[in-house]
């Protein structure tokens, strides 16, 4: 038995010593770091405006507050936001904090994108303030279509590219459809700054309203900045497969938490986050190329295994932030998850249950359909730079064994 067992992280973007040095400079000049990031994002995405916040859910909350303001008296009665029935709990948390009601809409299992008939029915029934399209696992969805449907219904459209930074959809960067889009800089995203959110929009009125809402945030204090720098140092060390097992034992490092939290901490983006984001963004294309190549290798190795399939992107090529596997039944998924985790191969159950079933969510009239058991049948595979050539056939062998009711031990 090895003293330091190899354990692949479920997702991750590398941070280097030069990045930590840049983060230190961001600590010394936070506004300069934020301005450099804004300029980089505008250059890379073509957006007219780039606005920043300390987390993706803070961006969503402020954006919805801005949309409520712009809707004004004409938006009276528009208190609903439509979003996928299968997604992270941060989105309904932000919606609830904005005093709005999140309503789940069914997904097409083949694509993990909206089922068009379900979205059309929800738009007709609810008269929503906004439609939020989530592009899961690095797979762009049909954002142009959803944006057109939202506009026809008099609703705002938000293109959530938290998991698709660097992907393209119908000739535009993911996140650039509709009224606004956003990116997340949390751990496990396409790039990381140990947290942070980026809003992009071409609408002057929406950008101005967002900035007004953001003025309510308290400034980032120096202790918070230093803590972020220490977290980045820990991430640099513990993302390595031989040390990743330590991550769950280090005080202050929270692993995935799936809960409704409308009282989440809302802060501006710090200089450390902005500096890390600038450095990481410049490696985005290379990191996504590795993920895409590993995803394609895994798809090839898993082809032909009965009872399991990989959803197909509906709106563009996938960068495969993680590779989603959809099993025919929960028991097989559970066998595969246990075996892959035991082998240290970076499998994860990303959203353990439907968000609208969590404590803190009000009773909701939606159209979830069979999405209710998606969390029990989905498994996500690691695709990042630490996935090696030998890992791919090992994953396929274990998944095949789980389908047959047995696996290598």
C-alpha cells in the first residue's frame, strides 16, 4: 500500500507559483487587477460591458435585482424565474434572495438542455421575469432558441456559462446570448480564482442598474484577501493526485455543499481573485483542449457498454468540463460511483438531488417530469490535465463491471 494513494480530483484547473505571485500583486493593487480582468474579458468575449462580483451567485442575485428595477411597473406580477429542474442549488438560492420564485422546467435527457415543449408551456403558464439557461458539463445548449422564446414572452434571458467558459454556440462565445450571461471562477470550473463571478452584457441600462445594485456590497477587507491567497496556495498543493486525499482533512476547505442558502455572503470581487482569473484565463484554451481530448477518449472507451450513455451537446461543441454519464437505473450508477471512487478515478455525483426538493425551497408549480430521478442516475467523470492514458481504460472497465453487477476490487 502506498503512503500517498493516487486520487484524481473530480475537476480542477492548475495554479502555479507564478499565479500565486500575481495574486500577491493583486492584493497590493486590487482595483488595478480588477480593471485588467475587465479589459481581458471584453477583449475575449466581445461584450460591451464586463462587471465583477465575489461569486457567481452574487452575480445572479444582483442581475435579478437589476432586472426587477428595469421591468418597473410593466413587470408587475412577473415574480418567477424559470431554470432547469437539474442544476446547482446556488441558482435558486440567488433567485430566492432576490425575492423571486424559482420554477423548475424539465430537461431533455439526451442533451441535458431544456425540453422545448416544457419551456414553452412554462413560459405560457408563468409569465416569468427571466429565463435562465444552464449549459451543463461544458456542453453549450440551444441558447439562441431559448433567448428568442424568452424575448417573445416578454422575459429577460440569462445565458449561464458557469461551466462553458471557452465554448462557442452558433458563432458566439457561450454566455453571450440574450440580455446577459455570466461565468463562474469557483473551484472546479473552467478557470478558477478561488471564487468570483463575471457578468457580460451589451445592454447599457442593465449594466448601469447592476452597478447601482452592487454598491450595496461591503468592500473586500484585507483579511478576506489574505485568506483567498492562502486558499490558492492550498489548492496549488492539494490538487496533485498524490496529495488530493488530504483536501478533506484540511480545516477551512469545504467540499461540495448542496443546499439552499439565501443568506450567502455577497461581496465584490477581490484583487487576489481578479489577478488569479487573469492568469488562468490566458491558459483557458489549452486547459479546455485537454478536457475535450480526455472527454473524447472516455466516450470512445465507453462506447458499446449497455445501460449507460453520454448526453450530446445540443448547441455547439463541448469542452467537457466533466463528462456526464447517464445510467438507466440508480443502482448501477451507485455501483459505478463506489467502484470508481475506490479506485481513485475522480468520479463525482455533482448534484445529489433535485434542488426543488431541498429544505428552504418553497412549494413550486413546475414541470420537472422525469428530471426527478436524474440526480440518481448521473455520474460525472474527471477530464482535467491529471487524467492519464491508463485512467481511461480503467474507467471503462469499472463502468462495464458495474453494469454487469460486479467490478474489479
